């Protein structure tokens, strides 16, 4: 349609010359060459940059997951240790009451035997 508006049908034979066909062919060949070059460049970029980056990313994620699994075991060990430590003050309180009881008994024994406290 646009061609019909710009070029009068009586002048169409003059416009469609061999030079116009040659220019159009050269432009199409250049366009095809550019498209092929872009396709090859995109393939090279993918092979040289994107795939290695993806592989390194997956390796980093695998290392992170394995560290998390190891840390889970470590965290369980720490949790068990903390549970044992939480019971320790109760045991120490019990021992301190027993020691004070023994100390009072020893004092009473010393008093009965008429000994002086050191």
C-alpha cells in the first residue's frame, strides 16, 4: 500500500530496476549476516559465561546446603549440652545443701567432743 502511494503505477517499472534489487539483496544479506553473528555471539556468551556462572552458583548452593546439614548436627549437640548445663545449677544447689548439712553435723560432732573449729 505504501509503495502504491509513493510510486505511481506507471513509474513502477522505472522504480523496480536492477540496482534497487541489488541494494535490497545486499541489505538482506547484511541483515542475515548480522542475525547469524548475533546468534553465534549469544551462543558463545552462553557457553563461556552463563553456563559456568550457573555451575558455580549451583556449587555454592550445594556447599551451603551441606554446611547447613553439618550445622544442624552441631546445633543438636549444642542444644544437648545446654540442656545438660541447665540441670547443673540444680545439682549444685543440691550439693551445696548437702555440704551445709554435713558442715552442721561436723560442727555438732565437734561440740560434743569438745573440739575447737579450725
